[in-house]
């Protein structure tokens, strides 16, 4: 059965793009929609202007031409009537009738134009009057004077029709100008209104697309920083981003599982190593103490070296155990006032055999400094940095430990005269299980696990401070740990 979350996601998918390409195309379509509306509005007004101007040209030219033609025909009819009155030729009546039919046809053409202000009934009345004059002239040729008088009246009517036509053209021209002004106003409104809308849509859609990308980058950064506690959820308008978020969360779960397996392996192996190492250490201690018989000077020296390296292995295994426990959970600090100088002296005494064997001299702070910190973690910081210096310092050289305190906190430096740390390694060596490239100076020295400096960094960061390799001469190494004053520590 499909989980409810998957069903909801599938339903939601019907209302949104399923791929990033679909989202981009939808974004382009939404941004382009106002522009399409503006273009459509512009085309509508352009078409309207075109149709009005075309109609105005056709009707204006037709009205003017037909009005002039009517006036000319009426003049011809009057001339034919006057000639008939003088000459009495019947052919002139036929010519009059033909001219009257031309007037009627022209009036019908004017009626078809549908000119505002020029009613059809006036045109029809004039047409009937023209036909009546022809009938009257055929029926009573002697009454031609009445026909001529009617033609004068018709000429006046035709002049009025021409005036109506010109007024109609002017009205249509005014309407055309108003439409053009309206179109210009609408286009300006579209320009100034749609541009901000398009920009706002582009910004909103850009944010909509960029937000899940930022969440993905943040999730990857969180994974890279080792924070596996929070589930990864990508809030996105695209189903494809959901799948990316699911794969990232699957990766987080896998990393959590692998981290747990690694910590379990470290704990088991550390405990397994400590059991035989305890027997070796006990035996080397008996040899050094002479409990098993007197040893010669070379034998005693070898026994001491075995005992010293056994103690160092024990310390390394303890570091592994501590590192595993810190990775499992954040342990609260046990803050107390501590004589840091005395703590350093105690740690230096623990490594006296290595110092004697290699002719190393460790210079410790002369001034006693009291500072509030976690004593156990400070012991680990001093022990790991001192062990690191003893490992890489040349034989018969000096190691200098400095301690200073100010308003910002406590600064602790360990300086040896070794080959130095390459700049490319200065950040990397503080990561767990990372080791620098410089070789250890002691021939019989045990290779480190690569977690000593990681323990130093975590102890410093637990106090709200930091650990670093300070810039110095290439022929010496300077390790610096800063622990802020308790009043300046976050949380």
C-alpha cells in the first residue's frame, strides 16, 4: 500500500510541473502571458483603426463622387428639359428619362453606404420624385416648366445630401482620431503597468526556482560539516526537487549508519587492543623496575623505550575511545578553576623518558596562570600537542610551550623546531584520521592514528575556542589553541 505522504505528493504533482524543465517553461509562459495580452490588445486596436480608416476612405470617396455625379445629372436633366421646351423634340424626353434613371441608380448606391445622418427615406423620396418628373413630362409635355421647377428643388436636396456626406466624413475622421488616441493610451497603460508586473513575476518565479537550489546547497553543506541530526526536506514546486531531497535524506541516513558502524568499530578495536597492551605495559614496567632481575644499562634503556612507547600507545587508544564518545554525543563541560601552568608541568613530566631518550628539552611557562576551563579536556589538549611536538622535533632540540592570558581568554602555544607544516596541510590535519606529510623524527616512534589533533580541535571548540597552525618559519611548527574567557563563550 502506498504511504499517505507519497499519495499526497502524487496528488500535489498533478498541479505542478514534474521536472525542472517544466517549471522553467511554466515560468516563461507566466512571464510571457502579460506581454501576450499587451500584444493582443495592440493588435486589436490596430485592426480596429485599419477597418475604420478603410471604411472612412471608401465611404468618403464614394459620397463625394456620387454627390458630384448627382449634381451633374440634375444639371443635365434641367438642360434636357429646357431644350425640350424650346425645341419640342421627343428624343429629349427619352434622354431626360435616361438621366432620371441614372439619378435613381446613384441614389440607390448612396443608400447602400449606410451613411449616418442621411436617412434612406430621404433618398427614396428623391428617387420617387425623379421618376415622377419623368412620368409627368411624358404625360404632359407642355407642363415642362413645372418639371424645371421640381429640378431646382431636387438640386437643393442634392446639395443638402452632399453637405450631409461631408459632415459624415468629418464625424468618422473625428471618431478615427479618438480611437487612435484610445489605442495610444491603452498601449501606454500596458507599457507602464505590465513592465512592473512582468518584473515582479520574474523575481517571484526566480525566487521560486532558486529557493530549492539554496536548500539543496545548504543540505549538502550540512552533510559536509557532519551535521546528520536533522532530516533533509526540500520545499519545492517541482516533483523532481522532491526526489533530490529524498535522495539527500537517504544519503544522510546512510552516513549516520556508517558513522555509527565506524564508532562501534573504534570502540571494539580500542578495547581489544588495550587488553594485550596492558600485559605488555605491565611486563615492561617490571623490567624497568628490576623486579625480574638486574638489567644492564643498554637493556634498561630498551626496557624504558618499550615502556614509554607502550604508554604512548595506551594514550592513543584512549584518544580513540574519547573521540568515539564525543562523536556519539556532546558532553557537557565541567568548568573549574585550574592552574594551567601546573597542568602543563605534570604533562611534561609524563613524557620525560622520551625527552631523555632523544635529548629533547621542553621549556614550560614560568608564570602560574589560573583559568576556568574543563581540566580533563585541557589535559588532552596539552598531552596531544606535546606528543605531536615530541614526535616531529629533531633530536637534541628544544620544544617551547608558552601560555598567556588577556581579556579575550587563554592562548596556548607549542613550538618545535621540526620541518614545519605545509600550508596546504594546516587545516586538513585537524580533521579526524588525517595525517600530515612531514616524517616523524624518532626512528622508533609509533605512527599516529591521525586523531590526536582532531581531539585537540574538538576540545578547543567545546570551550568555544579554536585550534590552528600559526604562520611561522618553514623550519618550525607553531600550534596555537585559544580558549575564550567563560563570559565570552557562546551558550
